[in-house]
């Protein structure tokens, strides 16, 4: 049976969080002489002299309506990378605990583990299909395994991960299963947010950097039980989402219709680009994608990558990544950008 207190670090359970001025008073009107701000304003057209809401309540209220989830189950981070780091600091004792990742996958899981001095157990995905080897994942679990990361849709492969595989891990693991849904808006299946009520050890990560087009604002999301979110809020810096990001995010969340239109266009362009790439002799395979990018296996990824760079077209060379030999990852651009990419590739000679 899952017991949160048994897997949270003891010092975190006992942590008395920093109480900021805006934690102690959250009103919007009054003479504010509590936070050592500059009462004269700021040298900008808009005043940013006051600290932002430390819990981003207005943003969370809009996200709550969009996702059908109470704000008590929502955490906002400075990019989803902050949420990943907080997961390590919450659950993993340095030099003692470990986490499981399934390469090829998002590189920040391992980087964050290394920063926090946490061991990484790697269970590679199944070659070619890039499915999770569930049996091997469960066998790899030790008494010190605290987190298992599942990227779905996966980066850099683009494929989805079967719910039956994730469910099996959730059911048989007493630690935290982190499902990273950064690309969920482009997928043909729904988010696992609805499963949070059934699995107290599930944490879902999302971001506003991809489909929502807010990469420059650095706003990441984590959805989990109220108990886990409370711990995250204890650990995070007091004002981790700045006032500008909160303001612009609120504006963006009112424009879901525009975002949904873009998503449909990206998916359409993804399918067209995959079909056209398959016609090129040096493209050996385009892998099925549920994201806003395509993983492409080529005859010589390094040479093709350098050729595209010379034409000022930048893709990601994933050749050095586990199970991605001679692969390029290509983000789906606009119709014009994709056309330029194809016309350039048609002129490539090895």
C-alpha cells in the first residue's frame, strides 16, 4: 500500500517553509510596507515593483477550469524542469536513493539526478517500437528506488506509451511514478489527469512551452495529490513564477481556440512531412509520432545534419542517444518552413 510519509525525505517532512510577505497577506489593496519593495514604482511603462502571487492562484484557477482539476492538485514551476528538480529534492536522499529512467528519453531526468547526487538505473525501451519493457522496469526496482520517469509522448522518439504498461508500474511500485506529458496536446489520446484520483503515487508533468507557444515564459505544470502539491509548495522558492509570466499566461489561457487551431495544423503538417520524408532515398524510416516532432532514421545523420546547418536549417542530431543511431529529430514548423526543409533535403547528395 502506498504511504507518502515513508518515501518523502525526513528533513522535507519536518521542513518549516519560508513565509514570504505575500504568504502572510494576499490582499490587493492597502499601504504595503511589509516586503521592502520600492513604493515609488519601477522605471518601466508598467509597474513591477510589487512581488507576484507566490501561489499563482489566478493562473491556477484558469488551469483548474481547463483541466477539470481543483487548484489544490496543481503546482506551477519555472518550467517543468523546476518540478523535476523538486521531485528529486522531495523524495531522493543524496548518495543513497535511485531513480529509474527508460532511454532514449528526456535528458533532464538524468541531469537533475546527477545534480542531486542520486543514482540512475537505466532500463532501455524496446528497440524499434520504443515501448517500455515493463517487466524489466519492475525487476530493476530496489528498496531505494523512489522515482520512475515515463515520458509520454516520449522525447525524442515521439511515440506514446501504453496505459496498460504505466498502470502496471503504478500498481506494483510503492514509490512515485512521474508521467511527463509535455507533448500531450499533440497526442491522439487523453491526459492521465483523470487517473490521479485512483493512483496517489502518480505525478503528471505538463508545460505551456509546446502547444501553448510560451517557451519564453518558462511555465511548467505538475498535477498530483493535494499532499504532494503541499510538499512541492514548501520546497519551491517563494516567488518562483514572476509577475510578467503570470500576467501573460493568464492572457494566453483565454485563447485556447487559437491554440487548438495551431495544434490541428501542426498534426496535419506532421503527417504530410512524414509522408514526404519517406520518399527520400536516404531516409530509412520516420517513426510514428504523437508529438510536434518526428524522429527520422537516416543513412548518415551527421552528414545530413551538417548539410542542413550549412543551409541555415537547424534540427537535432540524436545519433549519440541510446537506440537512436543515425537519427535526426525534426520539429514540425510552419507550412513554409517544412516546405523549405523538404526542398533543401531533395538537393542533398551523400
